[in-house]
C-alpha cells in the first residue's frame, strides 16, 4: 500500500491510499478476512485524513469486484482519454486491458 501526494492543502500531504495488492490464501477465503483487511485500510485512511482509497482489480475476478463494490468502491473513470490515448496506454502497460481501477471515497 502506498499514498499518493495531495495537491491541495490539508493536515496531511496525501489525497489517497493505494492498495497495491490484497490476497487471501485459497484455504482461508470466504471467511471475511478480505473485508477485515479493507476495514483496516479504511480506518487508516480516515486516521491519515486522506480523501480516497484506490486499487486495481482484474476484470475476471468477480468475487473481488463484488467485495469491493459492497465496501463502497466504484469504477474510476479516466477523464480526457480518447481512443488513441487508450491504445497507446495499453501498448505501454498491457495489464491495463485486464484491470479495472476502483476508488472509494473516505467519509
């Protein structure tokens, strides 16, 4: 997990926490562990006075997508991107084709 630098003034210098990876071993899945981990991330975000929690998730991971949506994450729209820009980004980073970027506003 890492923090993105804040552009606006606030008591902290960060605007978002970014969860780079959230994995639960197969034998421990469906026990609420990922939800508890996300609760801790949300708590850390509030304590750090950041505005958002961001993450990426693979398009094919329906269970993770469902969990993140239940926790309040929404798809992050990448503004100002036209088709040509999108193709260039995919060429530079092929993972973008199979991943969705999500954000949750911290309240």
